[in-house]
C-alpha cells in the first residue's frame, strides 16, 4: 500500500505504462500478456523501490493507494474496503 504522497509519485508511471502496453499491442498485434512482458514497467520498478514488494499486475497496482481504503478493522486488522465502509468484509464486524 502507498501513502497519498507515494501514490502521487507512482500513478503517472502507471498511466504511462498502460499507454505503452496498449501502444505495443496495437503496433505489434501482441496479446496483452505479451505486451506486458515486452514493455519495461517503470511503475513496477518505482513501487518496488518504495515498498520492497515486486508487484506484477498493473491493474492490481492501481488499487494500492492506502487512502482508497478505510481504517484497519479493530477486530481482525484487515483494511476496511472504503473509508465509508459500515462493516468489515473480512470478519463481518459492524462499524460502531
Ligand atoms: Zn474485521
């Protein structure tokens, strides 16, 4: 997960990489999987540099902004799905 400050650094590279992947697909007729492996992913490198975790799914990377989620559940510790979540989707605890 990334803080908003870290997200501001990574997000432009996510958009840039997605555009490069799509351009590569159109130009070469490659499949999405082929295009992803052919294009060097700057967003993945920067995410790794910040977190030490090697993400490989560009779509998943778009969901690593911490502020998109709610607080940690006081019962199980998982992040609530949104800041406005009324219950924990992991353990079912209802928000007070
Ligand atoms: Zn929970």
